[in-house]
C-alpha cells in the first residue's frame, strides 16, 4: 500500500514554470497567479510526485510522509 504524502508548494519561491504540472498534472496545477498549487496529493504515484519536486528549478515543492512527518524532499 502506498504511503500517504503531504505535499505543498512554497508560494514565495514558485516561479510558475509548470514543470511539476507537466510531470504530475493530476497533483499540481497553476493557479490564477501562475503559481503551482497542489490539488490532490494522492492522484499520482510517489515516484511522479518526487520527480516533479526534484525537477522544480527553484526547489519550491516539499514532500513528506503524512504519517511519520519524514521529509522526503528536499
């Protein structure tokens, strides 16, 4: 069973290049300010979410295990 993730975007850091949305479009979308936001952290695999976070050019995406609080990225 997949672990539950807590995923969030630092709005102060996000530059809206949409790389996360291209990699995991069910999880991320750009809001009206052209900044990424999380719409459903359970909508894609942990691997895809981590890939999106790792490809963020400004490291604005944070991922942690919702049960343990273990930080998975960065």
